[in-house]
């Protein structure tokens, strides 16, 4: 819990960074969020730090992806 001392910045920028990470695979390929999460969980064995962290954070990460998609629709480039 060493990171508990730090506040998480809840912002559009953080959401966009999460979106980029959670929709891009290790070789740069595009992924659906759920496929990307499953891909990570397959690479890291249950009980590992990464597996535990991704499993616990999944709802938050999904929310960030959904918020970013909504922003992209509302503000097309």
C-alpha cells in the first residue's frame, strides 16, 4: 500500500492514457478493452502482482475507456 500515500489524478488526460494502454497490444495492435484485459491476464499468472492489480482495477480501467470513447464522440476531431 505504499502508493496509497499518493492521490490519483482523475482527469480526462489520465483517462486518455488508460484508453491508449488498454486498447493497444504489446506489438502496437488495436484491441477491444475486454480482449486486452484477457491478454494481460493470460500473460501474467494468477497471484502475480500484475494479474492482481489488473483484476482489481478492471472496473476503473473500463470506466476510463468508456469516458474517453464518450469524449471522442462528443468532440470529433
